């Protein structure tokens, strides 16, 4: 835009330029508290001039747009205040529920609970909860085994009734080796990739605030019978890596030596690890060393001798697992249950997880333990869903946020007309509202914590559901219409024949 001084020097200032100069002055004064124009300048631009009827009409048209934007700004601020008050009121509801709730009871004693139908709570929960397919398959298999087999498996792995990792690794190795002890290149690469994915996580570096490759490795984990720590120790021993300054009794010390070794060979630690695994598999890893269960005739475990040999236990497990897989497949084929996928992240690495959908579990009429437990958990979580849906309904975050954004969009059109940014205040309103919603979401996260704690501590469950934590957060990006006041201003600006 031409500078104000250049405009004011001329005697033939157009009505539009007069209004534009006034708008620029107002915007500058709003930002800095100081006026660009003197009193005489303001007088010359307003009362100190006389124009023709057409000039006065044009002046009034543009001054009306400027004044309308100013009024809109005040209404946007009032709308922000009302929206924030609604958030604060609902914050009190949430805090009261969290502080008074005991074992998730008590919310139905509150008058506001009647505002949300139980059917809506059930629908909300079933759409945002599920059972992990692999874990459910594992647990159903375990609980269908005879008690003596279960007890022996618990001696092998104390976490077997909760975690499918150990036996899952054993099944994986069996299916790679079952055709003989010689692996195909494809099978070998699959084993190497599986082991590596167990030991390396990109997010571990973020936790340690490091960019070094070595800090993404977890040495305390296992793959089947193989401790990852032993793999790295083998790298140190086979490479004859030694240092008087490094303590190889610690994980950090071993990782430091392996990092130095990889640097000297001009290779990444990943490349070094995978190369060593390939050589070790050729030399008898999982055959002569760290033999999996299906190759072992022994009875010993870390917790005492089992009644059946490792091989017998694995055979019993694998046989029952195949039956369970077929049973589940029949449920899916008959549409009694539905399978889906969900994306999540573990230590910075995205994972796609197969799951049994909550909606199909709640609708299922089969007499199945995990279906009954799923429904029991949904009933337990109804109070939490009730209070969240109440807050979402009455705080109306998406609608209010959309309204503030639409105010800014209109102001942007006015800005283009007068060649100056008039949206700064609207951006402040939007940011202020986002901050208030973030505070409420911080408290609503407590709902998920309460739910998870209740399911694990208060209930006696075998099949604990997974909850989509993001569902218990007020989402500003949800689609929705803005408040009617935005349309009112939009129509008013269009009448001016200045703003489209």
C-alpha cells in the first residue's frame, strides 16, 4: 500500500483511501497504543472535507465495512469469553467427578448424568474400545488348556497369562524351522528382522535425549530364549573388542564398544547386528544354542522343574492354538465378530495391530468368556463415558472453535480490502481458546487413567480391553457448523458490495 504520508500529501484523496488511512491508523493504534495520524490529519480525513454525493456514498460504504469489522471483533471477543466460561463450568464438573468417584460409582447420582442417554454412552465406548486379536487369541488358548499344562507354562514364563510375547516367539521359530534345521534365505531374513525389531526403537533415543544410534537399542529384552544382551556380548567377544576404560559389565559399556567397533568398520550398528545374526544362524543359533521349546527334551525352568518336557508343553500349546485360531476364524466368517486394525506407537515406532472391534463384541450374543468380560467392562466404564459426553455436549468445543476461526476468515477478507492484517486479535482469541481446551483435556486424561486403573485393579479380569485414549479428548477439528452469529456477519458484509 502507498504510505499514509503520500496519501495525505495529495489533495485528491479518494473516499476509499480516506477510509483505508483511518483503518491503518486504528490497526497501528491497537497494536502499539499510539496513533500514526495527528488530530489535524484525522480531522482532514473525516469532518474536514466535502465531497459529491457519489463520493460520500462511497466513503460511507467503506466506513461501514470498517465499523462492521470493529463490531465483529467485539462480538468475537464476547463469544470467546462465553466459550471459556462454558469450559470452566465443565472443568468443575470434571474435577468434581474425579475427586468424588470411587470405583467409578456415584456419577449417576448427579443430576447432569440424566442429560446423556446410556445408549449414547454404550455406543461411544464400543466404538473406542477393542480387544487385541493376538492377545485375546493367546489368552483364550491358555485358559482352554488343562490346569497342569497352564501351571507348567507359568513356570516357563510367569507372564504367560498376560503377555503373548514368549510363546509367540516360540511359535514363530517353530514355523520357520519345522521343515528342517536348514533355513531358506527368506526364513533367515524374517528371523533377523523379527529379532531386530524387538531390540531397536527409535523413540528410545528421544527418551534419552540422544541422536546416537546406540541409544535406540534395548539390551534387557529377550527373543524366545535369546537375551539380546548376549547377542551384543557376542559381538564384543567375537570382534575381540576390549577397552581398559570401558566397563563391559554394564549395558552402556557394551553399547559403547559396539558403537566404536561399527565406526571402525564403517558400518552402522544395525548392519553389524544383522550381519552377526546371519552368521550365527548359519552356525546353529536356535539349534545348537538357545534352543526353542520344540527342540528341547528338558524339564528345567528358572522356577523349578516342569512336570512335562519343554517339547511336550510346546506341542500341547501349539495344538490348542490351532484349534483356537480356527474357532476365531469361524466367528469372523459367520460375522458374529469382526476384525479390524488400529494404529498405535511404541517407543517412537508405529505399529498396526489387529483387533476385535468393540461394536461387534458388544453386539455378540455368543456365550464366550471374553465377550462377557468385554460387556462387563463397558458397563463399568459407563459413568466415565457419561461425564465426558456431558462435557463435550455442553462445552461444544468444535462448534465454538469453528466459530472463532470463521470470524478470523471474514476478518481476512476485510484485511485484503484495506491492504493490512486485521486478524491478529482473532488469532489471539483462537489461541486463547485452544489453551483452555488443552487444560480441560489434561484433566480429561485422568478419566482414562481412572478407567485403566479400575479395570486392572478393581475388577478380576482375564481379557482387559484397550481404550482409544484420544477419544477422551475434546477434538477441535471435528466437523461442525459455526454459530449463527458468523452467518449474520457474513451476510452483512456481503450487503456492502465490498466483501464477497
